[in-house]
């Protein structure tokens, strides 16, 4: 197993060793430089540091027995294993590795599954995802470089236009986007998440939807002190997507203009959230419409419903049913096999509607409205 600076310093007592030796002697031995480099180049995960390092440095097959032993000895809990895996993934991949961010998105559902299992089987879903997590970290070679580094927050004016992060992402400026988001999180995490969601809405990509949703949920697992580390994966995902779009010469997503048009046409930002419950017949009718409609038509229908005061929960139910219908009726692949797993339209649409229904509950009015529009667009 490779012994990183993080692991070494923790084993010997970190800064206490330097303090005991004295600064001059520590410098002669190279330990002062190691401490400085560690604080500059690596993130600090506090009590989880050694467990994060273990998951980054240990081959998956060797890691499993170690983790099982820690569980049996009650050295760690399933929640702590999940937290360490999430942080190890975030630091290593930063939301930029396809297998990596899929694994990150699986961690919270795996932890939630444990609640429904008998005691002796509770570790199984966690260990499965942890195996994939560590296997990908080792396979990618990114454990040696690690994508996320400490970032210095930007100096922001007291009053901003509310779209600083989205602007930086559209300009494909990764460093600026990172600095802005770091500053926003330090000011107010809820406001920072709202600006992140506004940026996420710039492209109808299921992965950026679900990553932002799962990252928010993981904050309760890793702790508020690590919220920035978990959420900034989505920032980098969005910037990288914009960089890829420009590199390949793709046009700006047309929904960006339609969102602005529909917000204005139905006066959605001037009206409070609706509370009218339309009943089961309306929900079924709307779900069928979304299932057969084109994307722009579905966005318009949802906007009209919200403008009429129909509740967000009812709209969300209609979209979930439409996505479910897509799973059940999407047919076969070219080779005749059923489209029921992985990258199928139905599964992605279900992921999308689930992500937005949950984000709608924790974001501001604008993001809730636009999120439901994008959910309809994605399913349709």
C-alpha cells in the first residue's frame, strides 16, 4: 500500500511531530516541507482522514477484508464508511470521471437500503459500492493526482447578480467557478446550493441532475464541514460539460431560451407556489400527455399548470408516472434485448424526475419552477 503524506503524518501525530522536533530540525529532515505541502495540496478530512486514505490507497480486493474487520470490531459504522468513500471519491475524481460519479451517486441509496435489511446483511449494499469505488480509484490512476485541491475563495461584492457561478461555467473558467463557489459556500450554504442548481439547469443532462441531488443528500452523511467538498463536484461537472460543448462545436441548448420565455409568458416568478390539488384524473391525464409529447410541448404544459396554481407535488407525480410508463413501454434494443437497465431512456427519466422532485423541495422558487420544466423536458 502506498503511504501518502496524509497517512504518514497521521500515523506519527501530524504537526505534533514537528512541534516536538523543533522547526529547524524538522526542516532539515524535510518534515516541515511535507506539512506545508500537505496543507497546500491535499484536503483535510479530520477524523475521517485515515479512512479516506485507506480507501484511496488500497486495492479493492484487499480493502474488503480490512473494512469487514473494522465493522466486526465496531471501529467504524456503515455511515462512517459511506462518508469516507464519498470523500475519497470526491477528492479523487472531482465529478470528472464517468464511472467515478456514478459510484458516488450510488453511495447514498446503498446506505438507505441498509435500513430494510436484517442486521447480518446490512453491510452488503455498502460493501458492494465501496468495492466499485476503490476499484475505480485504483484503475483510473487518479489516486496519485487527485482532482480536488484546496481552493482560495474569491472576494465577492456584498451584492451580486445571483448568477456569478453560471456565468463562470458558461465562460468555461474552472478556476473562477471554483473560487466563486468556495466564497458562496462560506457565506451561506443554502444560497450557494441554489446558485449551483441554477448552473445545473443549463443543460438537460441526467448525470448533472442526479449528481447535484445526491451530493446534497450526502451532506448529512459526511457532515456540514465537508459540504463544500461534496458539492463542488457538481461545479466541476458543469464547467467540464461546457468545455466539451465548446470543443465539439455544439450549439447552446435551446431550452435556455425557452425557460426564459416560459417564465415570462406565465408570470411564474411573480406568482407564489401553487397549492391546488387537481385530483387523480388530472395527474393521469398529464402523465400521459408528457409521455407522448415532445420536449418543448411538455415544458409548456407544465409551465401552464404551475401558472394555474397546481401544486408542485402534483406536477411531480405526473412526471414520475410518465417516466414509469417509459420504463414499461420503451421496447427493445437493436439486438432484441429489453431496454431495462443502465442508459435506457426510462431509467434515466426516472432518475431525472426523482432528482428534480427532491431538489424542488429544498431550492428557491425559481429553481423549483425551472426544475419541474426540465424534468418534463427530460422525460418527454
